[in-house]
């Protein structure tokens, strides 16, 4: 787990919103259990984000981008007959004619 303040105030202390604290008969702290992974920044009160959970999401996004960027097609420009690799840019880099992937 790597908590950061969502408003980036630089606070380093966070409070678990849903935690059960176990005490002994005199009320002294013994142990605690976080019942829900939800935290706030003690410095400014903004919700905290768990950066430890982010890399998996970023990886999934990167894989999606890879999949969409692999949809590249070679097209022959009908105007100047240049072989063009189409990706997001749908016009001929040579003469500027609009191209379509067939
Ligand atoms: Zn903060
Ligand atoms: Zn062209």
C-alpha cells in the first residue's frame, strides 16, 4: 500500500475511516483492523489514494493502447500512389489526400 493525498498537499499522515480498534480493559490500544480500505489525509482532509493499486490499472491501459495501435494498415494513395501506413492519421503524408482503410 502507498497512500497519497488526492489534493497533493504533501501530508504524510492518513486516517483509516473504517477501522476497528481493539483495547484492553483499561482502554489502552492493543490492535486495529481496517474493515474498509478508505483513508483521508490528516493534513487537509482530502481522500487519500492508494498508489499501490494503480500499477495494475496502468498496465491494463497500456495493453489496451497497444492493441489499438497495432491496427495499422498499409494503403496505396489513389492520387500519388505512395504506400502509406495508416494509424490515427487518415491522410496521405505526401499529397494530403484523405485515405480510407479498405
Ligand atoms: Zn492532504
Ligand atoms: Zn498521396
